[in-house]
C-alpha cells in the first residue's frame, strides 16, 4: 500500500498519524508528540486498498494489460500471451517462459516517471511458487493417451487447507458447546 500516494480528493479524509518513538525521523525526535500528515496509503486505513487497486490497475493498463471484465484483478497481456492475477501485493504471472522476464520488467519499470500512476510497481524478485491462497500446486509430467506425447500439467492440492478447516471447526464447536472431542471419520487413522 505504501507505494500509493494518499490522494486528497473528494471522499478521502485528510489523515494525520503518530509514529512510535523508535520510528521518528531524526528531525522530529526533539518534539514531545509530533503528528505527521499521511501522504501514502497505509495498511489498515479504510480506503488504502481501493487507492492501491486504482494505482495498480492504472499502471497495468498503461503498459498494455487488459482487465478481464468478470474477473476482478485478473489481466491479459495478449502481445506476450501472459495472464496476471493480483491479490493485494501478490502477483501471479503465467505465460511462455521466454516472455516472463520481459513482462516482469514492464510491471516494475517506471514508464514516464512524472506521474505516480505510471511509476513501476515495486516487487521482490519473482520466484516460482508451489502455493497460492492455500492451494499447493504440483507440476507433473503425464503422457497423452491420444498420442503418447509428454504433457506438463498442474495438480491443485487443497488437502492441508481443508484439514485445517475441519480442525478449527472441531476445536470451536467442542470449546463453545462444551462437548467432548469426537474425531471426524475421514481424519481417523486407517489400519
């Protein structure tokens, strides 16, 4: 969020903040209780998410990404055959291996430098992930039953997530209702 300026426009409230003593800039340490005008979107501030989304969307559209109308935060970059999903500050990019590095550079590059919405998005170096929103991705090579050629596939595994949901449910219902813990049949050890 802090990459996004806190705009003073209609509907946005001017906000002042206090820093913890150990975070004060040197030129304010002599003050008893300094407050600072908020100039950047701050995590936890009610409107920050919307401002970040506007800034991120403006930059992505500016570099050629097309938003997918019915899928919020999903974009296509047809020129490079890439698909991008943005979840707050988590960017998931897929496309031909030879295109990915160039597209990441486009996302992080400062297009014009004069306007905040055209500045590149600061991201950590992209790396291959095997998990997204609680879902593990297993990359597997299988062979086509039609022609026998090797095909790369992705298997989505949410077992860990669902087991966690069931354990949370069990702990909440047993604690709140006061009943003894009864194991769920599919979680019992098999002989």
